[in-house]
């Protein structure tokens, strides 16, 4: 039968080895799977049939009106972008008008998101 001091020593060594192993495993995990960097702030934009845009429930028809909202968003979230969900359909004219309206009002980044077409 082992001396009680030797048994205690073995448990202390085992606990230290477990802690070192877990710390090294965490280090390797963070090295090979780094956390995703947060992307830029995205403002959802609804596009109307005539190319006007709706942001936060308000309808904007001219760059002059929209310029204030864009400045407000830019002040609150520097580097923010505007994301337009493009509707399915044959024409992209309203989306193009909305992009031009956003650009004329000072928006620096505009994303147009649409679903991929199915290949025949």
C-alpha cells in the first residue's frame, strides 16, 4: 500500500496535467478556429415598385430627404452599409433606381442581395 503522501502527490500531478492539457487544447482550438470577426452594420432597405426606398418604416422618395437619415445612421454606426433584398422577377429597374437614390444621398456601401437562379 502506497504512503498517503505519495498518493496525494500523484493526485496533484494528475490535476496539474489535466489543467495544462485543457489549456493547450483551448490554445490550439483558438489558433485553428478563430472567432469570426463581426461584419459591418447592415441596414435593411425595402424597395418599392417605383424605386423609392423604405427604411425603418419611413418612405424616402428623394435624395434630400434620405440624406438626413443616411447621415444619422452613419453617425450611429460608422461604416454601415445598406442591404437591399432584390425581389424575384424579370426587371431589376426598381432596385437600380433604389441604389442610385441611396448613392445620391451619401450612402457609401450598398449591397444587393438576391436568390441564385436555378440552372436548367
